């Protein structure tokens, strides 16, 4: 386990950069394109999108959370605590706001109000992950 945590620690900046690029891509390109997809094709497209993106996002999020928690307790510098706070904030927004919005889109189809709420929530999530990346860079 120690070897795994050390490997994550050595690659923390790369993990954070990957999430940073992915979340801004989602925020600037993918979520705005939700409004362009025809309503009758949206449920199938959205399900496919959610399944595919989860293969990238969930492992990165898990590694980032595990590494940021272990860094706080093994390294303990201020930037690790800032990073952990930003990661926990991003997780909170993801599971308390974004996931319910995606559930509504999956069940109800394309809804511009829900897409707007998803974009507003994702703005905060993008900023949280940007802060996590900056803290990781400072700690590096």
C-alpha cells in the first residue's frame, strides 16, 4: 500500500492536470453541446456519454482523493491541506449537484433548465479542481 501511495504522490501533479483539462473540456465544450442535441436522440446520447466519461473521471477522482488525504497525513504542508479542501469541495459538488442533474437528464430527457443548472454547478466544480491543481503545483 505504501508503494501505491508513493506512486500516487509522485504522479499527483499529472493526475491533477488530467482532471483540470478534463473538467474544463466538459465545462467549455461538452455541457454546452447538450443543448444542440436533438431531444429524441438525447437520452441515448446522454447515457453513452455518462458511461464513457466515467471510465476516465472516476479513477482519476479516486486516485486524487486517496493521494490528497494521504499527503495531508504523511507530508502535512499547507498546500496539501488546501488541495484536500478543494478536492473534497469538488467531490461534494459532483455528488450533491452534478449527479442529480445527470439523473434528471437520464430520466426526463433534454431539459434546458437542468442543463443550465448543470453548467452553473460545473463552474464551481471547475474552479475547485483548478484550485486543487494550483495547490498541487505549489506543493510540487
